[in-house]
């Protein structure tokens, strides 16, 4: 969920973009090691990871979700009920998108390198 304060929103999105950059560079580097092609343009992997992370976070935060209601009773006998109409863990989706996009980018580089050799 995105924070309500604009200042916290900007800080959260910057932190999320940095997390996506780190994930993108690591996944790009690991993919280039696994495919044995020279790491080329790691900044592209970082940029793709950051954009994927931001798109995943903002996209899933704005997407409607089925209501999730949780009720519990306190020691005093008061029943507390909360309902959320959004996906409650958008950072997981953001990390997944930030992982998949640089991986696909590096695999596409491998495909193009093999095609140019043939």
C-alpha cells in the first residue's frame, strides 16, 4: 500500500526504485554468468529493474482487489473488524517484476548473440 503523505510517498518510491536497481543489476550479472556472455550495459539492467519495481508497486497498489475482512475479539470482549480492498503486499509483486524484466532482457541479448553468430 502506498503511504498517504506525499513526502512519505516520494521517499517510499525512491527506496523502491533503488531496491529495483539493485535487483536488476544482480539478476543481470547472474544471468550473464550463467549464459557466459560478457556483462554489457549493467546500467540498463539497473534501469529496467527500477522501472519494473516502480511499475509493479504502483500498478498493484492501484489495482482493485477482492475485499479481505479480518475480525478478532480483544480481552475486553470488543470485536474489531477491518476490511482491505487492495492487495496487501505490493512489494512482493514489485520485487518479482524487478527480477523478471532484467532476466528477460539478458536472455534476449543471449538470443541475439547466438543469432548473429549463426
